[in-house]
C-alpha cells in the first residue's frame, strides 16, 4: 500500500497585548509560513496539488488511521490515495490512541520523507473521539506524552502535533500544559487550533490561547482558526507571535486565498479569480477526482466544494441547484458550459 506512493462567522480578534513585531510570521525551519490545514474529505491529493500551485507553502494530508494502517485494513489506504511527495512540501497526519501503533505508522510513513509526521490530537468528530483518538487524547496528558515520545523515537523525519486548545473549558494553563508535554516528548513543531473540542467549529477562535502556547515552548508554533483572508494572517501573527499560520475551511472552493496571501506577502496587488477561473479550477478538480476515484464517486465527493466554488458567481443559487445533481464529469461540463453561454449571451 505504501510502496505504491511516489516518494519525495465572527470577526477575528484585534491585536492584543502579545506584540510580535512585523507583519508576517518568520516561518518553520523549511520556510513555510502559510499552510493548508488538514480537513477530512477535503484535503485529498487532488485539492492539495491545487492549493500548493496557488501559493500554499506546505499542505497536510487528511488523517491516516494508525489502527487501519497497522492492521492492514483497506480503509487505511483512503488518505494515501494519489499521494505524491513530489507535488510539494507535504506533512503526513496520523491519528490513534495506541502509542505502539502510532509509532509503527510513523516509522513506515517517514520512509516517504515528508516534511513532518503530524499527530492529530484535535479532531472533534464523534467516531474518532469514541475510539479515544483525536482531541480525546487531550484529556490524558500522560497518554499524550507517551504517544509523542514513541512517535518521535521511531520517525526518521521531524514530528509535529496538531491540537485543540483543550477538551472543554479553555484556559491559558491548560494549553500551556499541553504544549509543554508535547515539547518535552521530543516533538519539533506544534499547531494550535484555538477552539476546544466542545466548541467544534462554533464561536470565535481564541487567539490568546495560541499566544499562550507560543510563550510556553521554544519549538515553532502554528496558529489555526478564523483565518479567512490575508489580513487575518497579519492579525494572527501580530496577536500571537506564531511562526506560521494554517488555513483550513476558508480554502474550501477557494484555493485563491493562498494567492491572496502570497500577493500581500510580496507587496503585490491581489486580483480575485474571474468567474471563468473559478469554473476552470472546479472542473480541473472534478476531472482529477474522477480519474483518481472513478465515477460517480469522484464527482459526488467534490459536491461540498462545488457549492463553495460557485458561491459568489452571478446566479449562484440557481447554478448550485443545477450542478449538485451531476454524477459524471460530462454532466457537470454540460451544465457549466450552459451556464457560461447563458451569462455571455
């Protein structure tokens, strides 16, 4: 399985009392400052390639189950479908609650030479949490430390961890304890989603908690949560002093957000995508997904992103109603071609 992989809603907070200086984070040791966050069912090989081409400086895979991978289960291969390490800087994210299986998974995947083996301690999804994985691990700092130590020991590449700000009620003390436990176990980088497990994706991300983690450890800290535009990258860095920023849900159907950030970073004017560009990249993604997963699975799997791609187009509501029923590439091409002809008539 692994041998077939090619190697190589609320406004964000204002600037707080955690001055960082400057406008842009210094980046990770590999230079990455703006990273595509892992999103289950979204950041597959097809979408990662698109985001890397549009300016993401590193991408993190969907979660790879250590239980499935080490037990030889077929569902463990899903997150590895189409994986090509030559596509750009990639971090391979794994999850589980068994230190031995997590370590074995890290040892095997690190042979592919990713930028990082990343451990997920943030996923709030019930199916994962009920297996004591994802954010459930944050309830047991001893288990958290044991997993981190074993993975760091067995991995031949740097190891990182992505966490929520805690399980339930957020506090500076909790996130500092989590961050220190991770650093003390030999982890090289920490990403903090500034919401707790109990919050899910509701409410506002508390960027103060990213700042608390940054002040507690010496390893690089990546900020995540409520980054929707280039200005948010600036605000997050000024607010927290983080070393890099992750963008997740804001990239769904909008890989151009990385182009926007790159333009701001390099002092260039940002030009938003035209309707033709949006439709073109949407079709590119659907065609590639259909080639990877087959039809109708590849087409149906992109539906959530289809809606996001066309969200701000003229007549978006009607167009969305049309395309969400497409199950083949040909059907989608016909519907989008009809839309383009109608708009230009």
